[in-house]
């Protein structure tokens, strides 16, 4: 009897489970091919699922989905019928491309302010909170709990008690260290707090990988701040002894704020199940026309956006650039098409510059980026390693035509998975202002790529193969 049990056990473990794992892998491989991912992403998941199905399949269930996931499909698209609103009469080819996806047209008549340090951003946000007359809407990926962020919450508590409608939307994974009881005083004051896609609710429905990486603050539907800065140290803080990361944000005041408000409305509706109700004081008189008008366009990306408007517009701008492509990003792990486009642009004489931190806060991303950086360098582009501090800014400049400022990194996670927001600034005067800021970074950057050892280069190539999963 003992021998029979032992033989049965060996048969189950060696034969039945092996065949079950193989069949399970086939099912998920079929679903993977159905999703029509990029070739690099498909190959990476194929390797993980085939080589280790009992590890790869659970990972795919948790992290692998995107627009095919039921939870993501329940979120209403942020854009409506692409034929309902066309581009402005003087639109560029890129604007017409964005319009084909339903992206609202570029808005003229805005006031633009570039915020280039975390201390300036902190002061600006606190001033905006103080100036609110009806609503304060905030979306952030990370909300810290340092002295600066606690002071910001205290200021929001005061405004909520004064009758201002305060709504705070936080990504549940990005702010996993934040304890909900820390915000109890804010909710008791009458503010509303929501968490985007709680991770622990149903962890095997693909929520873990679909994160709201958008950062935006909208005051009274008229003035807004957006960019790459989270709310808390080391992104923003009042002046103090601890250094902050280098980052950038944009304050825009005027018609573009209504598009940011609509984006917040879409995310809030999804997270809470309720529409925004107009707050007392909404519908105030329009702002006076600024003396220097800036044309700006809001481009959202993620599972709630049809197609890939951000990615494809960046790709079109790369292939269309004739003078300059400057990219500032903390993590550079592009897909093969973007990487090839940058190398080709450098070879045809375009001034291609990649400004990245000499060492980021994610060693794996640094390992994955190395071969991409060398490809651009070998094609004639310039790779600049910013050294004094961690560089967290996300900016792209094309010729003197447009500057892109937003929350999206130049990596596959931001371009194909996360919910992101980008501001396209179409006014040459402001494009040059952003370029001047980028030149300041270059003055503190190393211009030589270290030559890797053979074993490091081997590790870089392996990580590059799996980079779509990072």
C-alpha cells in the first residue's frame, strides 16, 4: 500500500502537474497573443510563462494585463468621439494625429509658469490652496508624511472647514506607506479622500499593475499644476537641510485648466463611483487674457484612453524632428521602435540629447537602460549623466516646436501601462524657456559613458530582454 501511494505521488508530481502546467501556459499564451502587445513585451512574457509556468502565470495574472482587464474596461474613456471636436485651424501634423484619438485641441490664451525646484513647487501649491474660492482637486501617485506634506494636509483641513470643496485622489500602490488614519482629520473636516484601485481588494484581477501615475492639482477649475512631482519629500518640501531631487512642473492658468478638471473628474468617478457635484462658487467670471498667451494641450494616456496617443505622437515627433530632440527622464527603457527612431534621428544629423541621472533610485532600471543609451551614443547622440542629485523630471523637446512636460517617464511602464498625463506646450517662447532649464542640467552632467565589463554587458543584455516587464 505504501509503495502504491508513493508511486501515485511521484506520478502526480512528475506527470500530471507537468502536463497541467503546460496546458495552463498554453491558455495564457493564447491570451497574451490576443492582446497584440509590442513584440518585445510579448517575447518577455513568453519566456517567463514558458520557462516557469507556475511562476509566470501568477505574475501575468497580477501584472500582465492592461486594456483587456475587466477592471480597466469599466473606467469610462477620458475622450469621447474623435470626430466631435477637430484640431484648431493652425494645427500641426502632430495635433491632427492627437485629434484622431479624440484628444481635445490645443488651447490658446493660457498663462504658463515653469516651476523648476521642489521648494518653489511647495510654495506655489500652498499659495494655490490659499487662493481657492470653491474647489481644490488633487491627484497624486505618492503622498508623503513628512513635515512638509503634513503642513499641506493641515492647510487643506483649514480650507475644508472654511467650506471649500476638497477632493484628494491617491494611488493605493504608490502611497502604500501612507496610513489611512493619517487622513482622518482631513475627512472629518469635510474633505473627500479616495484611493485609486486598492491593491489588497482583489489582487488577482490585474489591479496591481494599473497604477494612476498622474500628478495634477486643479483650483477652481481655472488654475492647475501638473508635472512629475509627487507630494512629499524628496519631491517637494519647504526649505530645509535635506536635499530634494531635481524635478520640474508647470502651472497653467486659463482654458487648459478645464481639460485637467475633466481628467480629474474621470479618475474620481472611477475611484468613487460618483460624479463631481458643482461646488458653491463654480462658474466664476473668466480670467483676463494674459499679456503673453501660451498655447497648451493636455494629452492623457493609459488604459482609459483609446489607442496610444502619447506614444504615437512622440514617435511621430521623433521621426519628424529636423534640429533637436532633447529628452530628460529618470528612467530610459524605451521600446525598440522609439529606441531605433532616436538612433536614426541622430544619424541623420538631429541634435539628440538624453539627460538621465548618473545613478537613479532603481538599480534595475539603470541596468536595463545601459544598452539603449549606448545605442544612441554610438549613433551620434549625446548621453548626459546628471550627477549632483537624483533627476526625476520628465521633459521632451522637439526643435523649437513643442515641449512636453508631464508624469510619464521614457519607459515602457509609463508609455503602455500607467495612467499618465502630459502637457504639450506649443508656444516657441515657452519651448525656449524649457530648453534653457535643460541647458542648466547639462552644465552639471558627465558626457562620457563608462565602458562596461563583459559580465556587466551580459547582464545588461539579459535585463534588456526582460525590460518590458520592469
